[in-house]
C-alpha cells in the first residue's frame, strides 16, 4: 500500500470521565496503549501522530517523540481537546475503553465501552469525517456496528473506511499453526469466541499432516487466544503486545487496502453465524436508542 503524502494518526484511549477512576485508567493507558503508540511512531508512513486521553497524554507524547523517526507527536488531554486531536486525521485508531478481567466475555464490556465508542465516533464524524477508522475497542463485533450507525446518522459513513481490527486472530492462528511468521492463515468472521473462524484448510504453505483433531485444537486455541492472555494477566488487563458475512452487515475477511480504504474484499463464500448477528444487532440498537 502506498501511503498518503501526509498522514495523521490519532491514537485514542478514552476512558471514563469519573474522577475517582482517573488515576487507574491513566495508568492502564500507559501500559496498554503505549506499545501501539510506539509502533505507529516507528511507521515511516506516519507523518504526524496525535495521542489523546482524558489525562497524562502530553507526558507519553514527549517520551514517544524522542524516537528518531519522522512522525511529529502531539499529546492531547481532556474532552475539550478531542476536536483538536482529531482534526485533519487520515487514520484514527480506537483502543478506548476498559479491558476484560478473567471470567468475563468481550460482550460483558458492552455497557461501558459502547457509550465511549459512540461519543468518539460522533467527534470523528465532526472533525475528520474522511478518516480511515480502525476499531479495537471490545466487543468489536458490536462496536463496529455502533460506529457505522453513528456515521450513517451524520451522513459520513463509508463502508470502505471502517475496520474492526482482528489482525490479532490472524497472528495467533499463524503462531499456533506453525510457530513461524511466514505462514498465511486467513481468519474470518468476527472477534469473539466461535465467531473467530481460522481457515487452516486455506493456510499457505499447506500442511497435509494435520489431522481433524489437530485442526480442531488449533481452532479452539485461536478462538480462546484472548481469554488465555486475560487469564495469564490475572485481572491486570488483556492483550497489548500481540496486537474478523455475507448475509451479515459486518464480517471479517481478507481485504486489499488502498489509499482510500478497502479497495477489494477478497470473498470467502456464504457463511452465517448467529452469535455474530446478535452482537451486530446489539450495537445497532444501542447506537439508535437516543
Ligand atoms: C484479544 O483478543 O486479546 C482482545 O480482544 C482482548 C480480549 O479481551 O481478549
């Protein structure tokens, strides 16, 4: 993909505005969004990096800005700076909200994260309506539909420019499949439990040695990858470092990216997963409630 001449990237970690939780939220920002900020700063396609949170972002921005790569870094803190942080952005990445604790499903985060995502997307529609929007906030199966509904209402929706980030599932499927990075395993569907569908039968290079039992075990491990990390971190967060309908309106598939978003969706045949459908409808209903 050829990059635009000027790229603004907004990393948005937007937590609750409740003062009581401000400290722990900000501490979490430091631990789980910083690796992403670091990766974006190292990307030669990024010319300007904008970090946003309710507090402490200028300090993190100062730290990241010392990395010797071309991107200019700015930190914005507080809701009053959100517009400025977003203005002119070509790409917006949203890892906002709270992570899971052991025993929780991604859907258990809906009540907290749905509202956060909705208000961020309202600001995106106002300040950078043409940006490519990458949604990481869980439950991704519902937050992407929320974003789409907000953009539709604002008249800014472009299906080629809204993405649910599920690369984590592809990375896991590859690692568990052969423990080597040059294997390609498509992962389609959604990003929760059985909606994560690794297609080991389409892996390249192909391994003819895997039994049905082994494929089943690899599929389960990929679907449970996030839970494995949540449990290993024992309440201290979820994955930060290893960072997917034909009949359904949102379905993770392989896409060819271009300057204006998804140039081509590489089709994978008709599939329907009721779990993914329910999560999509939940997001749409939430977004249209008020
Ligand atoms: C993941 O897959 O690691 C993320 O979606 C975080 C989580 O809660 O599992």
